[in-house]
């Protein structure tokens, strides 16, 4: 009788009763042979799924799971995570000899130019264990075996093969796939099994898990998988708006992945938002510029003679990103069919409005791109004629010769806003203005900030003594040189260590100068610091070493815990 209780009645039962009923149904599924597609089997599997959902809602996420961690770190403003949210519970404090990827960056790099090789052996084993779990009623040993395999492998290499096998299997019920996906997502304490769970939820054609996917997608390690799942299961009339919501909640690789799945959207709200600021991300606007240009249709928007400055600034960033030759391997201006029309309208508006910080970078990049002959294959697009390219390039160059740029650059160089400052710095460099005083002010205001790198690009032998004196005064050298270790320097508390290795790297072009800072770097608990110290000493060559360098190297060699670094010290000493 318990097994046959109505769904409405089940919702009122205490948790222990729900657990007992679920166990009874699972035991019946395991005890009786019922072939796939059997009506009784499908009804019982559906009942297990419903009871599991009631239990999950009542109990909430299990402590220590990825889901619980993300829920505890959701930013109340609806965008991303609060500090500490990026550090997933399964993160290990590994050696800095190994590359530490930002959330979502590994998948981002693989899916943008490097390609993904299939791990067919793992995919076959994983698919078999998925089938085993569903067909045998989710026995503990089967789930543990699947979880262990998923945890030990990077799912991105098995993704396509696993989903292809599972989706084509007529033996697996949708209810079973969904139950397994939800369990992996809700109970997973490691990222790879959670990714597998998200992928399974994306197979079953139901948008009931929308909020769960949007929540997990707030962490950029999972945004790609959640965006694909939503693309698969969300109804067409709501899909783009849900993906737009996901894109707005992240800012790095997650936004890139979400925006890519909005390509070709005809939803006016989505098009407007993409053009307004959907292209922006902290990875690089080059990754999204082409999609935004073809979907957001800036050429049409720029047809308005009373275009807003916000839209004009957005168009500058999009068209500038399409013209950035130094960016990643993505589609560029010469691939953009409406490029000539968009440029004509953009350049005309800029000519009428006068200098703005965001416009200089765009017009400079556009002019350089148009004049670079290797960007233009013969006959690729007849609309990009030599005369059109020459006209647009010349007009951009004339814009950048406006006498008002110098004053605008000088004003931007005292701005505390990083975006404004670096746009102004680029203008100043193009005009031949000295940016050293501006970088010197920023370093003195924020001694552990990244401005050290830019400052050291401007330093000469006359300015160097003051810079080194300030480094000694402002950085906690005793703490930075506390002795070799294998520290993870990815968090903000290692900002001073990053500043030190930037300074020491800059000293490579000043043989013999700042040896005390190099020695401090050599004694740092952070491996990257010690590597930078060795790089600088190699650049100096022994002819510029002072009398204490060899002694310090021998001491460092004796204390060095890292095998690869000890080998580098060996080579340096010899």
C-alpha cells in the first residue's frame, strides 16, 4: 500500500517514510526482471524519481557538496559569487609547477582552437556504468564505481561519446537518466562527476531543472555544461532569455560560453542586451565580438542619426575587437559580412562626436587591420575593396590625429578606474607621452598591484634607484623571503609575492642591480618567485654576479624542495 500512495499524499509524509518507500521500490526493481520499456518498470522508476525529488527539496543540498558550496556563495545581487565562491571544495593546493586554470578556462582553451581529443576507452566504461546504474536500480556499488571513474577523469574528453551512447540507448528510461543526473549534481563533492550529472540532465528534454542549472552555472567551472543543457531542454520560446540570464550572471569564460549559444537569436531583448554589454568579459571581447556583431546587428543600430554614446562606445569595443590581430584565433572583421556598412556608420558618428577614450583604441586597431595586406585574401569578399579599406583606414587615422587626444589622455592617466587608465595609457603611448609618472603614482598608491609591470617597462638606469628603494620600503621582504616551500600563490593573500616576481623579472635588463630583491625571491615559499629569480640570474650571466651570489645559490640548492627547480639551480651553479 505504501508503494501505491498518491503523489499528493507522499508530499505530506515525514522524511523517514519517504526514504523507506524509496528503498522498497528500489528493492522491487532489483528483485524482479522487467525489460527496458516495461510499463511497470517505467512507472516504478518514475515513482523513485518523484520521491527522490521530494527528499532533495526537503533536505536541501548535502553538506560538503559542490551544490551546497555554490548556494552558500551566491551573490545576492544575482551576479556570480561572493569572495571564496570560486574555490571549490575539491580544490587541491597543488604545486605551482602545474598550471592552475581559472574556472572554466581549461574547457575554454580546448574549445577555442586547440581541439578536444576523445577518450574513447573512458567514454565506453562510463557509458557502461551509467547503463548499469539505471538498469540495476542504482545500487550503491554501481553508483560508487561510476562516481569514482568520473572523478578520476576530465569529463570534457568523454563528453560527446558518453552523451551519444546514452541518448541512443533504447534501454535507458528518461526518468532513470534524470534521476542519475540529479543525484550526481546534488551529491557530488567533486567537479567532474557534477559535470557528468549536468550533461545527463541536458539529455532528458525537460526544463524542470532550470533553476538548478542556473544556480550551478553561476560558477564558471560549470557554465559551459549548464549552457549546453539549457540549450537542449529549454523550450525554444524561452531558451534564449534563460541563456541571457546565465550570461549576465558570469563575467569570464562562462559568459563566453553562454553568449556563444545565443548566436543567431532573433529575440529583440537578447539582441539589444548583447549589443549593449553582452560582449564584455574578462577573458577578451575578441571571443564574443563576432557573435555579437552578427546577432546584435550594430550596423542596423548605428543607422540611427541620434545614436547614444553608450551604443557608440559598445560599437567601438566590438568593431575594435574584430580588428585586433593580436587576439585569439577567432573570426574577425574580414569575416563580418556587414563590416563595411558597420564601419562606415561607426566612423561617421565618431567624426561627429569628437574624442572619447574608448574610440581611440578602436580606430587605431581598425586602421592597422585594414592596412595589413595579409589580412585580405584575394577575392574573399568583393565588398572589402582596396579603395574602401584605404578610405576607412585614412579616416580612422585622421580621427586619431585630433588635437584633443593629449588632454583626454592626461585626464585618464590620473583616473582610479583601471579601464579608463589603460585606455588613456594606450593613447599616451601612441602620442609619445611619458607615462612613467602615472605608473609611479599608481604603484605608490597600490604597492601590491599589477602596475609594477608597466612601471618597469618605463624605467631606465636613472629612475631605477628610486623604484628599488620604494620596493624595499613597501614590500614585506622578511615574509616574502621566509624560506622555500611549495605554496599555492593563486589567492589574493599572495599579491605581494606577485609584485616581487614582477620586479625581479624587470631587473633582468639591469645586470647586478637589486640583488637583495633577487635573493629574497630566491628564498620565497612560492615556486614561481624562485623560478623568476633564476630567470633573472641567467639573464645577468655570471660575469655580472656579485660576490655573494654563488654562496646564496648553494644555500638555495641545499634547501630547495622541488626537484625541477633543484635541477635549474644545478645548471646555474655549474
